[in-house]
């Protein structure tokens, strides 16, 4: 038990931070820290304020927002606020600024490899900023199908890592796909940090697929609006065919005839 482990450490003069009163299990690396055990094993219990080490409570965070710009090159963060930085100093800086603004706390009930549920409280301040910025940059430079497929694969990749299946052909195959997707994930994302919130405040990339002249709602000469009618007819054709077939089977329509008059303009 943890109580026995604490007693043994004291007997052998091994310094540990845990006590029988605060018997939490803490695992920490440069990326994050996890807290488990003790009264956290009851998912109804709120984590005590003194549990957290890397993050300020959101209600105690500064009353003014902090802005930070993260630069990426091929999916890798390489700079902060216009200054190039190596990975470790960059992460340490983001850990500090995010933690000061109460960002990076996660309280969840997860499913372990054996199927048992466990409750954990995590602090990942810098990683939260990198994840948010990277995801936003991907939305700017990846085409729809690639982006959606990558989002489908992400939980599986995380599952492989969580299950200790790093040295597997599947993980290597997924890496090959992900590396290809990062070819043009280069640019800058501006974040506004405020009392536990990570707010996207801007994004730009030389490889952006966003074109304002195509996205605008104000102009009518970008493309022929009447093209939409043919697209709608073709897009809905499979559903129309199925409905007609079901009527032949004797099934009653699930939906009544719509009243299109309510959509007519004056």
C-alpha cells in the first residue's frame, strides 16, 4: 500500500513529498504532472487547492489577459513572440505563462488498459497551449478530408501510446501519415490567456488554404450562386431515391411535405 511505502521511505531516510494525510500519487516530467490516489479516488471530491503545483487557480489568475504567439515549422513549435527557441526552453516558458494564467488543468475519469476506470487530475499548462495553437494552424492549412481523417486517427494514436504499444508497426504507420500531414503546418498562432481560458486570437500561414475573396458573404461575383441548385439536387439524390423505394415497400414517409412558402422572400 502507499501507507507502507511511505513508512518504508521514512525508515530508510528516503525523502518523499507524500504523507499519510496527503497520500497522493504524483508523476511529473517536463510535459505535465498527474495526481491520483487519496481522496481523489472518490470522483465526487473536488481536488484541494494545494494539490496543484504548475497552475494557478483560474479565479486567482491575473485580471488582465496575456497574449502569446507560437510559431510552428512543419508542425513543430520553434518560436515564441517572434523569438526562435529550442524545444525545452520553449516548453518551460509556455508552462510558466500558461500556469500563471490558470490554464492546463484536467480532471477526468479514464478507462485503463484492463478496462477499469480511474480518476486522475492532470496539469499540462504548456502542452495545452501547444495543442490549441497546433490544432488551429492545422485547420488553416489542411484540406477538409485530410483534417477530418487525422482527427479520426488521433484517439487511436493516443490509445496506442497509453497502452504502451509504441514499438508497433501500427504506430510507425500512423507516424508516416501524420508526418505527411505536417508538411505545410507552418505559421503563427496568437493566443489570449485569461483565467483558465485559452482563446484563439489570430492565425496566419504562408500555406493557408483560406481565401477571403472566396469566403466572403458580401460579394456575389465570386461564383455563380445558381450552381447551388444543381449541387443540392445531386447531393440529396441518394436520400430521395431511398425515400421513394421505401414508399414502394409500403412504408409511410417519416417526414411530412415541407412548407417551402416560409422560405420565400418578399
